[in-house]
């Protein structure tokens, strides 16, 4: 007979801050921090390096990679905490993008290009909404 192990977590709910009370604890549980090590000879890459940084919690980075609909790199974020406002995205060091073109989920242009300066871009992100950008 197989025995199943059930894990249950209970959070108190704060109706004024769903990101803090529900979203972040759920994501941290679903995707725990992981690390790996190797015994292979050292390469040329740095031991550690920052990736993409988002200016606030409650926002999910759902895509960052080659644009499946054409040229450029797709960057997609999705607001999960119910908070509208500006979001600043800091790209990894060495990223050589100059503009970000807003597109819909089908890759069709939806707005004016956003300038990327110093590896950072700033844009409006509405509550519970995705934003897709093609970086060039």
C-alpha cells in the first residue's frame, strides 16, 4: 500500500495586501530556492551574477528569451498581487538592449517603444495584468 504525504500551509489573509498574504508565500513554497555545484574545472564565467531584477514583489517574470514571433528578445511580466503602478526592470549586466517595444500576447505591437537606459526600463503595470515587451 502506498502512503501519501500531505503538506498543508495556512496563511492569514490580509484583504488589503494580497501580494504579502497570499501570492509571495505561495510562489516561495511552489518554487523553492535551489542550488547546484560542480566538480568540473573552472570556466570563464563569473561565480555569481545577477539576473533580471524587478522593483517590487508580486510580479511574476514569465518569459525572457528569444522572441518566437520574430527578432529580438521577449520579456514578459505578470502582476499577481493586485497592485497597479510603475515597475522598474533591471536587466542582467552585459545586456545590450536599447529599446523595449510593447506587444500583446500574440506579438503584435501595442504601444510606443520604451527607452532602456543603464540597463533599466520603467513602465506602467496594471493589477493582475501581463505586459509583454520585445527587447532590441
